[in-house]
């Protein structure tokens, strides 16, 4: 799933492009570029971060439950997670200042610090009540300015098309690394110091709380027990999310006549994309869980058929299984792929497919390292202060570049997997958490 977040960050590196009123996607390019922009607005922008927020909350609760199951007192387990959150804030701010303004590690660190303190040890009933309260507050906060403008007959003028494009906060077009670092650090501090607390106050943390709730029920580890819930979430969530992004996508490519203000970051179309983004993120998680369930059952059926076809005198070789440690969730993506790898992969799978599954699972186990590696490859190659390749790429070619970067991280994670080694960032975070080599 880190491929999605790599792709969702690509537009901000096209520093020589002309951006639309929202400041998120370029407006220039050929039909293929516009197709990519359309797909990104509908399926990725403001949809992938909720996905990882849910998975981060899921992994956080997994870690807490694993600690308490081994006899660690609840208070001590919660304190360990608070320590982890604080170090994530430090790592995130360093990442923002050095390479990537839109860092999510520090942002999630602040959210997990607050939500973990408030809800980690609460009972299921209280957790469900707060989820509903947070959803209500979040939707009301997003809808209030839109509804007010609609009643006043000023819906089309809601927003500010003249505001600075969001891409400016990434400072990819600055030729001085030091100047760019200053802008990136300001953006990082804003995300951690202002945006994250605002999300807590306005109920946006409900997606984390849903992750807490789902982890207690082992929904991703045992998808076969929750098929009805997962199917409904996948169908309804993706439909709502894509329909919510469709008007903005149509307006972006010129198929829908909407004012520039309405398309801006504070406009009605952005509010619609924002409020439906969480539904799409949850839908994607459910879809992946359903795929994992289908794939696992398929492999089990294939294995049974092959065993039945063997001669009686043949002695079957032992089946191999990949049983990962419950998600440590160094970033949100860790929990995602831990769920993908949580079911056995037998030797009856074809070798290339089995290798691919192992490699992608390896990325999930080392998601923090892979996420930071994205920036290590993106920024110096694409930014004006580096090699400046972003000046010459378009939306379509940038997606190909992002896919290539993701493949590099997959290869690196697989190499570590077959050697039985953790990622460097995961090793560092564990050392900071536990104070010793683990």
C-alpha cells in the first residue's frame, strides 16, 4: 500500500507545472496526463491518508494488546506507546526538514499521542460512543461552511482561488536546499503543531478510533469471520469516496463548469472530497482484506488438490508458512501489510507469485524505512536544489517514476527479509522505545 502513498505525493514534485485552483494537481499535459490527474483526484487524493490513519490505529492497538498479553501492566504498555509517539514526532520533524514537507510520521505521532492517552484503555462501549461522536463532529465541521454558503446563495464563491498553491509548501522549486529546508520545516511544524490538534478537536481522529475498535476484533487477521462487514465496507466506502471525488475531477479536466473558488482548497468541492475520503480509505482496507481471504482460501484449495493427486507412497514435503509478528505499525502501512501476510502462503503457490507476496509483505514489515526511502529518492532527484528532474516530468511520467521508486523499496525490503533483518528505521525506533537492542 505504500505504492499508493508514493503516487499520491507525486504531484507536489512537478515544480515547473501549472497547478489548478486546488493547488494539488497540475493542469498542463496531454490526454494521458489528464487521465492520470482525473484518476488521482477520484481515487487517491485525500483517500490514502485516511487509509493509513486507520491502519496506524489498528497497529497501535495490536502493539498494546501484544504487550498486555505478555504480562505487561496496562499503564506501562500505554507509557511505552506514548514514548513511541514522541519519538515519531521527532523523526517526522527531522524528515520534514531534511526531505519531505508533507511528512505523516510526526503528524501521526501527535495524533497517536493524544488518542492513545484518551482512548487506548477505554472499554468497547465507550470507544464506540466516541467513534460516533467524532464522526458526527467531523462531518458537521466539514459541512458547516458549505451549508451556510448554500443557504446564502454563495456556494460557488465559497473558497479562495487566489491562495498559494499547496505545492508551494513542498518547496520543490527552490534552488537552495537551505531555503527549501526552512519552508519544509515550517510546513512540518504546521502539520504537527496546528493541523493534528485541529483534527483532534474537530473529530477527525475517528478513523484512528475505528482502527482501535477493529484491532480488538482481529478483523484484518481473521477476515473470514467478518466477510459481511468487509464486503459492505468495500462496496459502500469506495462508491462514496469515488463519487465524492468525481465532481472535482470533472471540473479539473474541464468537463464540469465550476468556479475556481469552488475548486480551491477551501471550496465546496474540496470539502466534498475531504468528507468522503475516509469512506474510500476504509473501503480500500476492506478490499485488501477480502483479497487476502480469497487468496489464502485459493492456496489452501490448491494445496488440498495437489496432495490428493500425490501417490500414496509419496511423502509430502512440509508446507512453509509466513507468520509475521503482529503489526508494529512503525507507520500506518506496517499494519496494512501485516494483515496481508497474516495468513499462510504455502509451497503450492507458483514460485514467482510466492516471491512477490513475500516481497510485498516485507515492505509492510519495514514500512517506516520504505516510506523514508521514498523521500530519499524523490527529493534529491526531483527537486530544483537537487538534480531537478521534476522540471521535465509530467503527471503520467511522474507516476511511472513513483512506481520505479516503490519497486526499489520492494527489492530492498525483500533483500532484508531473506536475511532475517529489520529495516534500519524500525531498528532505530525499537532501540529508542525499549532502550536496548531487540
